């Protein structure tokens, strides 16, 4: 066994990608709300039943591309080096993401990323789904804090809510600026300054979390 997906699984992956690509193309061209699921199915050359087997809702056609990021902050906390507190780990990860123009920080002005951000921000149902991701991110981080930082229930819940709120607020501010035309390079210094200020606001309350001095 070499760990590679079998033929059936590869076919499913190709079908899933084809449906998603067709959907994103139509949404970007015509607007998310203006395109029906039936139009997506037709463009992808699949039945509506097949489409819904891969994507239970219309919103899933878009947000599934961001699903891996739902637990990213928790993964950063779990993988932090010994002696590094959760808050410091998340802060440094976000700052590194800004330097690398990671789309999850919002600081990415590639045309396709800019268009995707603009589409999401302009569709209330997509914004609502992103809020669902935020709640999932909080739950995952809470669990990571319980398991790696020795926190109790209330502390872990409050800390997770605060850290995720800062992360998402910073990313959304950057995404909005990118979506409406600001170049990433022009925004970079301001994004770094905002990130340092935002995480500094948390430090007094959370500096003792998980061994931070």
C-alpha cells in the first residue's frame, strides 16, 4: 500500500473539483445570488442530485475551499514549540502569514483571491457561513487550550473567543481592503501594525496562559 487514493476516490475528487470550479466561475461572473444550483449542475455537466451529494448547500460550493482553515488556529496552538504560549504562537503565525501574503490573513491581492473575497463579503448567506466557521474555530481552539495549556472550561472558552475574534477581525479588515482595490504591498505595514496592536491588547489578560511570561 502506497497511501495513494484509489481510482474511485480520484474520480470523486475530480468530480468535486469540476463542480466547484464551475460554480466559482459562474458566481464570479454573474454574482452568487444570481446563479442557481441548476445552472451550476448544467455547467459542471452533472445532475442536481450528484451536485448535492458533494455539496449539500449552495454555500458549500464556495466555503468548502476555506474549510481547512477552520481548525488552523487550534493546529498552531497544538504544534507550538515548548515554552511558547498559545497567544504568542498565534501572533507569530499571523505575522508570518502577512509576510507570505497568506490569503487566510486577508492580505492577498491576487485577482482570483480578491474576487473571491469580494463575492463572499457581498453575499449575506456566505458571510453567515463564515461566521459558522468562526464558531467552529473557537470550539477547536478551546479544546486545544484545554489539552495543551491546562486551562479550565471558562478560561479556555473566553481565551478562545478572544483570540479567534482578533484573528478574524484582522483578516476581515485586510480582505475588505484587498477586495476593493488596495494593493497588498501598500497595506502590509499597516496590517502588521494593526496585528501587533490587536495582539498586544490581549497580552495583559492572557499573558499567563499556558506558560507565557
